[in-house]
C-alpha cells in the first residue's frame, strides 16, 4: 500500500481573516469546518476523523459537539507549531488510505492577533517543564525570545555565507504583497509594497525588517480529506495528495537549531523535499505553483534551496526578475502568503494550493497540474504535493 | 461608533479651518536663530553671495522650518475653528489628558524666501483608537496642515499625535528564568561560580548538554571542561522589538563559537549594534541576576576591535556618514525656543518631571530639523529637500547623545530617497525617510 494518490482534499473552508474576530476560537473552528464541509458537499455526520495542531486551542471533541459530529474513529494532533500544517493532511490521508476513517477534517483556528500574539515573548514557552523548556533555557533568558529573533540569527549567517542582502529577503515580501493586492480575501488587499518601503520599514530583529515578518491574524481554515475515489463523486475536482511528508533533521531544535555545522540551512525541509519527490514521482521542474511557508522571508529563500529548485546559496539569483510572479516560471504564493493574505499557521496556503489545482483561485496560474506546499520552517516540518486527478 | 469617533467625524466633516497668517514674515533673524540652534551650516540659508549663485538664486529658509513660521507662540491661542483644539478637548474630556507627537511627514513644494508671509490651515483626517500603547491607552489623532503664500500651496504636513491616559509605571520585568534539569544543572551552577562549563563525554564536548553520550553507552558519565571564555561571533541578532523581560532595547545577542569548538548563546555587552560583525573576537562575561541565577554573556575581547563594517548586511547600500548630536540641556532648550515651541516639557525640568518624564526632552520640530541637517550635510548645500517623514520612538532626554545613521534606499537620476535613524541611550529615537534632489553634476 502506498500513500501517494490514495487520498484527496475535497473541501476547503475559511473564516474571514482579521485582526479582531470578535468571537471565540471554538466558534472560528466551527465556522471554517462548516464552510469546508459545504464546499465538499458533505455534512457533519459524514465526518469520522478530526486532526489539528497541538497548539490549537480547540479540542476535537468540543468541535464535534458544536457541529453535531456524532462519532469519531480517528483524532490526532501534530506538534511543532506551524510545522504541523501539511502534516495534518498527511495524518488524514494515512487514516483514509488505511481505512481507519472515511472523511477526515483538519483545522486550525485562532485569535492570534486579538488574543495571544505569537510575535511577543512567550513566558509560558520559556517556563514549560519538559524537554522543550530545558532547550529554551539556552536562549530565552539570553534574549532570543521571539520567533523573529530566532530566525534573525540564522538569516544573519545566511547573508554572511552567501553574500545575499536584505533586499533579497525584501523581494519575497514584494512578491507576496503584490499577489495579496489582487486577492480580496487578503488582509493586505489593495496594498502592494515597494522594495524601498521594505528597506525603510523599521527593524524588528536585525537583519529582519518589519516587512520581513508575517502578520498576526485572527481566523480559521479547514480542509476535508477523503479517498481520491470518493472525492471524484463530490462537488469539486479532487486535489489529489500525490505526496505528503514530515521531516526533522540532525540536531533538531524548535526554531533554534544553532548547533549544526551548517547554520544557514533547513535540513528538515530537505528531509521533506526528498520524500515529496520520491512519493509523487515528480521533481522541482514539474511544479507549476509553489506555496512556501513565509512567516519570515529568509526561510523562503532557504526552502527553494532545500526543495531543489536551486542550489545552496543560489536562491538570491534564482528569484531575480519575474521568476516568482504569476506569469513567471515558478509562481510563489498566489494568494499573497502569510505576509500578505493572513497568518493561519500555513493552513491558508494549503487551501490556496487546492484552489490552484481546481483552477478556481482569484490569482489563478494557467495550466496548473502540480502544486508544492510547505509548512512552518525552522521547526520539524511537513509538505505536500497536490495534483489534478 | 463610539462618542469619540462620532465627535471626530463631525470635526473632520467641517473640513479645514480658515487660514491663519503667521505672526511674522519669513525673516533672517528667525532663520539665524534656528540654524545656530540646530547646527546647520548650509550657506544657502545665511550667505547672500553663495545663495545668489546657487540653485536657489538667492537666500532661502530651511525647508524644515515650515512649521516654525506658523507656530502659535508663547501666548498664542488656537482659533475657534481649529480642529486640533476641538478634538483635543473631546479627548481631554474623555480622560485622555496627555499628548505626545508620533509622526510628522512634511512635504515641501518649494523653498520659502525672506519676506514671504505664510498662512496655514488645519484639517482633521481622523482618529484611531482606543489603542493600548506603552504609554497607556490612547487615541491617535491625524491632522493635515497646508501652508500657503498668497494662496499658493508651498508645503504640507501630516501630523499625528497620541492622546493618552498615562498608565501607572510598571516595575521592570524580571528576566525569563531557565528551566533546569538534572542534565543541565552543572552549567547553571558554573555560571554562578563564574565558570562557563561545557559538558564533556571522554574527548567529546557537547553544548547544549544532554543525558546521553555520543556512543550511546549507558555506563559512562559526563564531566565538564571550564571553557577559556574566548571565542568569535558566529552569528548575531540585534533585537529591536518587541520588549523582552530584563533587556533594554535594542540589544545584541550573539551565538559564539568558543575556541574549544562549541557554540554558546549570550547577550553581547559593551558593543554598539553597528560594531558587531561575524568573526568578532569576544570573551565570556557573567551577569548576576540574583543569588540563584547568573546568565552567560559576552564582551568584545579588545575594545575598538569591532570596527564598523558589517559584511553581508549593508555592503550593497550607500551609507551616510554618521552624525553625533550632544543633546545637552542647552541644546534641548535652545532648539525648542528656536522652533518657537514653548511647551514646558522642552525647557522646564520640574514641569517635565511632574508630567512623568525623567527630564526635559527634544521636540519634534527639532527632530525634523536635525534630519534635514544630517541629510543635507551628506548631499551638499544645493540639494533640494522634497520631504522629511519621521516617526518618533523613545524620547531623547537632556544629557543624551543621538547618533544619526542613514543609507540610500532608492536612486533615480538625481532623485534620491534616504532612510534615516537616530539612536540614543534608550534606543531608537527617530526613524524616517527623506526625499531629495541632488544638484546637477553630483555623482
């Protein structure tokens, strides 16, 4: 039995993306799942599996109660923050492929701007009494205490090792914001930026400017996963899960893998990429759209290298010109990414990958057969290749 | 809609107030006082011979003085239809009694000449709030001022202030404390004893430490080596935002490769952010927090070793020569008066302290002037300043020293955009951008 092409994403749903949703996270979760089921043409009683992130505040049973899902035969959580995003689909696909469940919904919903803001210092993360708390003791008290700061340490070394500049990071932000500008669902709809504006934006953690950092957002996204066979009978053409992989690398930490020989790399994404290409039988040259996790711009460059779109240190040259634009050879984040649309821990990127495969995206790329989508970087992570049936 | 938003909408709907004439025409005496206080030596403002043969074909006033001419003065009162007065009253009555300027974006359509008499109108653009800020809960008020001479628009300004309800001062946040396990206790005990201890399994060093040896043998136990403390910066972060418990912004954290071969993280002390570079030699320091906790830190091995080169980071952009401003009490007072700003917090220490400040502090008109001076000194006396857009950060109290740094953001022929930042003891005081036109023939 192989996982490749056994399952498909048959439904996607989202709330609006805002800075203050005005309702509970449980309500957001229930809304996005309701929308995803309607999109698939299914009802709550069809669902027998739920998957989310360990970080999500909504328990599967609470969601099942609110939606009237009578019985669950599969429920699972994936760890490591945004690194869980694509892995929730992998969990669902494995459950479907093995007959453990028939219809699995994966979800992520939070008030990440109006509630607990991820960009701030999390005293709770520093104080947790477990192996991660012990890990965090070696950087939180010294002042590496926010996500941006953890990334800045790696980004600084990347600039040094490969002669890249802050402007190379900025080019990612400019592309994302250009795409968000024509996406009415994006928070930054109608608000593109220039490279000069990126350069003028204030420092958050050098070498990261404010515009290198994704937004803090309120909202929720849900995905309905079922067998490819069943998906063919549903409302939309299936987005087939051609590959789904997780990855953790040598000497792995959460955001602070600072003790590896090569600091300026994301080997955990290399672990994901090698599996994606092996499972799907495809390669970087077969990819029509790349939805790459963009909480911070430097890691988009490094993902292009880890996934094999270019060689180590070559991303700054690879992205030159129109490479990442909608009509370019590798359109990046046509929805605007997490810098432009919203930061929903990577789940909105998977929804965009589904729309691109269906051909229904607002910034639709022509002739899409295969989309690669990745989850949170700097942490143990995951990825998918979605294809047309 | 809240009451405040309703009131603001009503005030904004009334449009600009009627034009108010400056008390005096643009005049050399006021210009001289201003350039003396700000320290701007540009001859186009004071030397009739130089000015006559310059791009201006005669004396001009510093563009950053735009607002100075129409300041109300010591005894001035706001006009009845001034929307700023109206919205301030609304916010005062709602309990938002304190005020601080946050943004000033001036655009100069042309330079002013002696003898011209400026008029100003003010329009309320809007309010945003209530916002939680570091100063307390408040509302941002944005106004748009337009300066005219005989009906001709010569300059304009977006001005934003925060009207806030002062928050009770919070005690300094304690440091984030480490979670310590049986496997890591020796490291923290070492710091308390002034030792940087690195776990050792036979010949193999390991940091951060853990419970298992490289060969997986369950019958071996580790000891530790006391590191020399010497190493080099392998990578680093200059943290500006958000605040971190126990740290003063901005601060530098360095990942240091010890000469023994392992990497250790600590705050880098006694080094200005722009002196840090990868490869900088450092030595360990020990920061005692209390009886139970000492944190590892670093200091540059030799002072002055750092240099100002920051490879891979700013190499590709043109940097402006830095400018240091000694913001003495005299400087703060003289610039406030030279900009015709008589707010007591800029000249009366007791009044400033009573309002919650630690001393008198620099006013925003001076910041605009200093930014103009800083960029002009780099661009030359005949560069034409098109706009100065600044955002205020932490205050600059009397006795501080400001360091202005800048770099070219964009250049299109003679049109240049420059990013500017001024940093003092408390952190970033001003950031902003300046648009200017370089004189013909400049490279």
